[in-house]
């Protein structure tokens, strides 16, 4: 089968576009993110908090700590581990390693106010949750039995 030069150019252009989009998505990008606010805190606006769950940690997917601006926030949660995990966001003045527990799990009612959370996520699963965050201290925890005690907790500061 023979192709005209114009058909070859069209096919080559389409292939390059597809490769570029795959590379962008694989690197965590999105074609329409160029005009978004930065991932950190924004005064009274929207913040995006990228959370990576793994055995046995909760860590920022980007950067070195968890911070957000007051107001509406988007939580992008990646279960990068093989085990199932969940995420609960608790507004509390308690330190991340001092939450009350009962029968191997965090006592969410006694710990503070749960302002956001996920159901159990399978390994490799990604979810996006929304939350309204007031200034203060928050703790992120995995509430699956034994996971908090294994180290699945982190602090989130909202300014």
C-alpha cells in the first residue's frame, strides 16, 4: 500500500501528538494545567494537596511537606502501595503520633473533626476528594486497623 506525502505527514503528526500526550500524562501532567494556581497554599482560594499512600507512610506526592491555603481544597490521593489503604483528614490540635486509638484503629470521633476521607483504595488506585479547610492543624491518617500504628500519619498545616 502506498501513502501520499500529505497522508504520511498527517499520520506522523498524529503519532507525535499521541506520544506527547502519553508522556505528559505519565509524568503526572495534564494538558490544561498551564493556567492553574500552584499546588501550594493560595490565600482563600483553591489548593491542591497531592498525597501518596504507601507501606507504611503518608507523604507528599510533590514537595517536602503538606500545606494548604484556607478555603476549598482538592486532595489528589494516590495509593502507591500494594496493600489497601484509605485516608482520613482530621482537624485536631493533637500531634500526628498522639491520636487516640481503640482496638488497633484511630478513634476518629475522639481525635477531632473528620473533614474529608476516602473509602478503601486498592493498590495503584487514585482518587480526588474535595474539602473545605479552615486555618489550623490537621492530621492525615490511614484508618485501616494497624496502619496508623505502623506509621501511616502526617501533619497538614492550613494557613
